[in-house]
C-alpha cells in the first residue's frame, strides 16, 4: 500500500490518555501485523516557556488535548483496530463516518509542532499592572498597553520622570501584580 493512499484522521481519546492510546495502538499494530495500513500515530504537542516561582520552565503542551492524529489507509480492518483500542472514544467526522484531515490542516499542525524553539506563554492582557523583574527598568511598576503573543513581547507604560513612557519588554521580564 502506498504512502499517498493514506490519509490523516483525528481520533478522540479520553482526556489525558493520549500517550496511553498511542502506545496501545502501536502495540496492537505490531501484534496484529497491520503496520502497513496504519503508518503513524502522532500526539500534536509544542514546547512553551512558562514562568513559575520566578523561574523559566519549558513545558510540553498538547496542541489538541484529547485527540491523537493517525495516518492510515481507511478500511474495515484499520477502522476496527483504531476504534477498539483502549482509551479511544471514536473518530472525528460527520454522520459516524471518519473525515480525513485536509493536507493543509495536517501541514499546519505538523509545522506548529516543528516550530523552532519554545513559544512563550502570554497570560497578560492590556490594562493589567505589572512589575519589571529584569533589565534596566527592574522594580518599576507599569500598565500593559499592548501584547504581542507571537513575539513574546509587551508594551508597558512606565512612569519615568513624571511621564508615562511606553517601553517594549519581553514577557519574561515582568510579573503580574
């Protein structure tokens, strides 16, 4: 069976059971000698930088919690193998029929997983008060004026010499008050 005949499907799992479903499905494929029908099982994840207790930590977050992507050639046999794997609640699709993902959708998810370096988690919003924890403005208190989550940057209004001055800071340079 050719790779291009296989399509990506989204499989719904019990929340938090994604790793177990992936492992169980891979074991079932080996024991049932069906590895040519189902080629990949992927849990879409990405790394994120969070600040906890004043320290940076890289955390792996699921992009689609409760879901696993499976690249397979749809047949009664492959459908049954996936559907009867412990922890699987079903395929995503309409009318009980699994709907394959479009190539662009798969490409976007895989690109997000492969992105260079971890993303910075931004939990701050415009209008929130923050204290600068790093850099030349350390211990200054200001108000968030703009948030750029894709860049991990904030524009914070700091009171310098009696004037509100916008300063661009890294999200990791401030803490919420």
